[in-house]
């Protein structure tokens, strides 16, 4: 038996099968709630094989913690006169999902603006805009998001003239589903003074027609030319958006979210202030680690970090988020070689390497965790080079990570296109691959044309990372994709389209146990929280979800239909199905 296996079994013995001793030592403090007749997948593993994940049939909760997990006969010894006993009738219970990458506020506003998700044609795109006219005062901005031209026949991008056919007396700004491209109508471009003479901003592009006239498409940083002029939402609307997203998250079985909802210091403050208000009112239904914008000054970042206790398990600031590139779907991801279907284009890198390295070193030495959005292989290379420099500098200066170790848990967000040498560097540098497997369900329809077969074989390479000992953390990128984690689980274990008709490099599939771990313990590790959540064992936070089916015992085709019956955060039920 290896040392790791020994400690794994020791952990099981003391935390799962030693509830009788625990019951004796805590007999004077009864449980608040006991769940019985359950099929509990604890998430605790005995070794790296992930095959020996034990089951339990009952759990006891006191306050926000689990105090016993094991057999019903042992756990019910903690029952007192005020204990609430809940019969789960054999339903499947597992640790709550920890979504390692989302945009909560954006998701909420998407529900309050024009939702263009799933439009199958330019005509449907225009029809949804037309409906908004009836409820929008004249000249007020119309905003929306979610369109994806790859779903339309011909995959042709919309233009300002397409919008003008429907809306000409309102400025209009509509963001593509990935957030890296937007289209504006003529009035919006006029207000922003985007003309034939306008120059592309650094890291962005104003798309043009054959005569050089802006056609309404704005890529990457060029979006800000128009977006910066849109009146900010009122605090009431901002809160309404967040509450709408929180309801969606709880319904999906997500108990922890690692969120980026502020792209500058001011928006971060405004967003966090509302989250604090919800927490004070007892209405925050998910644990949130709120990321901060990497580009802000270190002084501003320290102020934001120090404004709220880092020890608060419900809400605190987390890593610093930076964007190395755009997206694969919009041809703005930074590539080492041009796109196979656009041979003159290698994407849009967002940083000069020397400046990035300098900023990364400064922020790591100030005690911040870093997470870099990097989709193309050139963007991944940029991130890894910056991380290597930052770690080298921090180690030389004796700087420690927030847990006192020398592992800063630096992260690459997305890491969709990599090569074997980069995967090995992830391992050498202890970099976490924070990935969203549900993206493959959308991207597999065109990823091959963007990448060609050689690069595609190493794209969305979950198994390749796992097999090289790289930590995986899974999320959804909500609202780019639905927040439901079951789509991601399905994608991770099948690499097939939702109708099962298309398969994408099946060698990169994961087992169900590893996929669940990436969504729970992996995500917890990525935010320095693996000692608090991710597994169901005594002393851990009482964050779990009850499902209508056992994910580990059903055909993969049935995973997509999974229903959440109950979501529990800190012992409190925040969602229960009718």
C-alpha cells in the first residue's frame, strides 16, 4: 500500500466509518438535521484510482457543518428532541457542484435584456429585437447577448445594417455568446464616433466592409468604444440581475461559484456591495469567490481584497483574472499558427509578454492568486511564461502562497488548445487547468475547421491533463453555456454531441468519478478550499445536492435529463423541487 493510499483509508476510517465514536463524544450536542435513507456519494477517495469512492446512507448536520456521515444506525444516535429528520427515500446525494468559472452578474442581466441565445437564423435574431421595441422608450439603449452565427445557415456575422432594418431610432449593442465580439447598429456607432477614419484599439478590431466602412462588428477591446457609453444599470436593476442568476444557480445544484462579474475596480466594488447586502440579509444562496481584475493597480487590488474578510466562507474576493486572448468561435483566440479556416489570422493577443511578466510577478509577490483566460495555444504559452517568471521571482524572495506553501495554485482558464509540451509545463509549474467541458458540446461542430486535425487532437484535452498529473477544475462559463453541470459531466465522459451523433477525439474522455471530482474537489482545490468543501465527511461544510438519479450508475445518455431535487448550502436548503 502506498503512503497516499494509507492516508486515504485512514481518512475513510476516521471520517466515515467511525461515526459511533463520534456519536459518543458529541452526545450532548444533538444534530440539527439528520438525513436518512440516502444513497450518498461522499467524494472521498482511497487513492488516485478514484475507484474506491465509498457510500453512506445517512448524514447529520449541526450549524453549517456535517458532524457524521455513515450508516443510519450510527448517525441516528445523534438525534435529539429538536432534531429534524428528513427521509430522502433512497435518492442520490453528492457534494454540491463548485462551478470554477462563471459570470454571475452577466448571466442575470442576460435575463433582463434581449436574450438571443439559441436563435437559429438572422430572421429569428431580428424578430427578438423587434419584440423588445414594444417595451422600450424611444432612443433608449437596447442591449442583449447570446447570438451565435455558427448556428445560422451560412454562418454569416450580423451587421449594423441587419439591425437597422429592425431598429434605427434606438442605439443597439448586442454581444456574441462568447462575450468576445459584439454588433452595434448605425446609431450606436454614430454616438461612439466610430467612423471610416477610426483606428483599431490595442487588442481589438473594428470590422469593415469592402470599402473600409465599419460594418458594426466589434472584436475584443473594440467593444468598449460603444459599451462604455451605455448608461450603467441602477443599483436596483443590478441587484435584480444578481438575484435572478442566484435562483438559476441554486436550481442547478451549484453550491459554490467562482465568479468574475467586474472588469474594473468600480464595477467590482458595485457588484461586491450587492453580494454583501444579500449576505447580510441571509439571501445569498451560493458561496462566492469573487475574482478581481488583474489590470487594476496593486494598491486598488489590496483595497478590494481587504474590504471583506477573506475567512468568510460564504463570500470573499479570490484570484485576479486577466485575458490573454479572445475565443476560438470568433477567431480571436491567440494561436501559434494561423487558423486552418482563416490562414491570414492568428487571433488577437491582449498583452506584450514582457509587460505581462512584470505585472504577474508584482501581483504574486503581493499575495494574489492569478488566473489567466487563455484559449489558443499562443495564449496558453503567454500565460505559462508569465507564471514561470512570477513563481521564480516569488520563490527567490521567499514569498509564500495564501496557505503558507510554495504552490501558488496559478490557473489557466479554458486551456482549450494546447500541445503536449505545454501540458508537461502545467505539471512542472503546478498550474491548474480550469476548464469547461460543456463548451465542447457547442464547439465540436466547428472546432476541427478552426484547428485542423493535428491541433484538434490536443484540444479540450481533459484526459491528457489528468494523465500528466495536472489538477483539473471544472465550471460552465455561465452564461456562455447553461449553468447546469450535468451537460459538462456528460461531455466529459462521452465527448459526444447531445444527440449522440457526433464524437470528438474520444481518447480524451474521463471516467464519471474523475469528472465529478473535477467539479467538486478539483474546483475546491483551485480556490484553496479543499479542506472545507468538495467531499461529504465529518467536519466539512454541509454543502450537497440531492438528484433524481445516480450519476455513477446510469447510461451517459440519461445524464442530460438529471433533475435537482434539493440543494443545500451550509445545512440550509436553498432550493427544493416541487
